[in-house]
């Protein structure tokens, strides 16, 4: 039985802790804040309750597997997991609307044909077939296996099978999401639908590789899911599973350094001066924090020839709205209201363009009586913003309300109060500078959207969570926990689940 110190109580760290405890190890988690869950937090006021982090769960099989592997009780015995239908409603720049059924290719094709015109659904359906091929080519190396030593191969190969596009005697193939939209989907509304999946993670579709087609494919193939009471309930369930497997938790325990002995990690030092010895250390923290914690180790955690640093990440601004009046029956759980000027929005987010264009806003309206008093509604608005510390957001919050009224008529008249959650709040919860949100690992693009390996140059020190392989997103965090547990239990020869 090994002693294992886990730094942080985010979802990747919790999943690793539960799996390691079941394997017979003594696991202790040290979390600097007073609670668990990382970005999966909850805000409550006047009987209203809101998720302040992720609000929907793709690929629930990751957490179902966690519960199967760590005990006899299934995930559904701990949370009320429901499939969201429609998966999403979209309000486009020209005013057209479409609601997409959950996990139904035929249903999506029919909805797009009806909402956007004949042929639109077929083009999207054909795109999903190609996206599936990209998924099949990358699923195992990017999600189920430790990062390959020759990771450059993943960066060089574009797995998305682009359709040849002929123009002026030249044949071109889409290499980015924006080019897929322009050359293969050939409808600005379908392009906006595609690009919204990248924008969710703060990725510029004009630069994002075509391999990001796996993001809408995952939602289509595995569905979109919600946990009654909010996704904070998922964090609670995983935390309680850890407690049931006798994981020790120390909250308000600020780790200030990783200890080293005989050339390997040997424990952690806490802010109060105490030391916790360990045979392995698992760090579920952002890259900058990991660098500070390992200064005393004397060996570079990352080195030349490893995955290059990711491009500057984006953050999210969240607006929590308490509304009088009940949620109308038949309201979509999630509505994406697309900007009226996509280029201006992208230039403002990822370039140096001045101005304040209308943003793309996601409107979340769960059908969940636990979230609001009777005859009231809790609504959440989110948009992507640059991860720039100290940036004011009051004006943007007002513009988000204006955009959301395209999907929720009379919104301002129903408003009781609002609460703004800024990137600074995300930084407080997760430690990520500027409240940056990590993106899932993606192939191609010279490896710039891969994440550092779960192993480090310091023997006995591992990394877990959204800033490590395989990257951001709730499913990916759970996968990172499974990979780290496998590497510790089975050793360097571990090659992922079969």
C-alpha cells in the first residue's frame, strides 16, 4: 500500500483519488479552498440555485465507469441523470431558429431541413459521418491512452477527412473549422452551429484544426445530459464516493511545495509549515501553480521536446438571473443565441480589434424545480471572454441581457436580480490565471492543442485534471484521473483501458 498525496480537489483529482483508494492505496487530498469540485461550484441566494461552472455533461459513460470501477453502486444511484431534449436550440443572426433533437442523426437532419431549408440537414449529416471518422482515428490516443512519447505524430496528422473543394482550377481541403463551414457546409448558419462548439472552449474557429469536428460529434453521438439539482451534484456524488473508499480530505490546506528525496517526489509541504510524506504526488493544479510548487525539487517538470505551451486561453463570463414567473412549458434547456457579426466577435476575442460587438450567448433554462422558488425561474447566461486579469465586464453583462432577449422575450421585465460571475471568480475556485478554461486535447495543428503528459520528469509526480492530458471538459477530467491511477497502479507500462 502506497501513500499518495493529491493536490487539489477538482474533478480529475477526485476521480484519481477514488480509483487509487479502491486499488488499496492510502490517499489524502489537500485542497486550498473550503470545498471540492474545482470549477463545479454552486451559487445560492433567496431560494435560487445556480451552477457557476459546467452545466451540462457530455459522455456520461466516463463517470458511469468510475462508479462501476470503484464500487457496486451505479452512478444513477447517487445522482438523477437525465438526457436533455432537445439537445439545443439555436437562434441565428438572420432570426431563423432550429431545435436539435438529442442523439438522433435522422432527427437533426429533419430539423435542419425544416428550419434552414432543404439540403441543410443532409450537409450536416454528411459532416457528422466525416467527424465520426476523425473520432475513430483519435479517440484512443487522445482520450484512453497516456500521451505517446512521439506525440509529434498526433500533431502532424489531420484526422478529419476533408472533402476536396475545387475553385479556379485549384483543389483545396479544409484544414480549419472555419474552412469546413465555408467549403463543406456552405451555409453561414450551419457554420455558426459548427463554430459554436469551438467557441465554447475559447477556440478561434479560423485557427482551430478541422479535427475539432469531434466536439460536435461527441454531443451528437453520446447525447447531452443534465444532473437534477445542477452539476454540482455530480461533484458531490464523486466526493462521497471518495469518502466511502476512505480517502482523507484536508480543506483549507494550501500546498506550498512538492518535496523531493533521492531524486523522486516524496510528499508535500503545507503553508502552516507541516509536511505530509508520500510515495506518490498527484497534482491537479494549473501549470503556473505546478511550476511554483516544484521549484524546490530542482528538476524541470517539463523540458525541451515536450508538448509546446498552449495558445492563450479564454475565460467565461456568467450572468445568473433570478426571474419572476414560472418557466414556460416546452422551453429548451439550452439556447445558443448567435452573434449578428461573427467576424467582429472573433476579432474582439482573439485579435486586437476595438469595439464591443454583440456576443454569442448561451442561455440555460433547466426544467428543475429544485433551482428556484415556486413560480420563479433560475436562468444562466454565459459567453466567452479573453482571460485577461482585471478586465471590467459590467458593459458586457448588459449586452448579454440584450442578446438573451432574442431567446427570452420580456426577460428584463421578469428580472428580480442578477449576479455576475467573472473570470476572477473562476480563478479563485480553480487557480487558473485569468480564469482560463482548458480546452480538450485535439490532433493536428503541430500539437499546440495537446496537453502535457500525466507523467513528469520528476519520478513519482503526476499531473491530473483539465491542464493535463487529455485536456479540459468534464469527461476529459475523469479520463485523466483514470490514466493517472493506471500509471501509478500498473506502472509505466500502462497503456490505457482495453
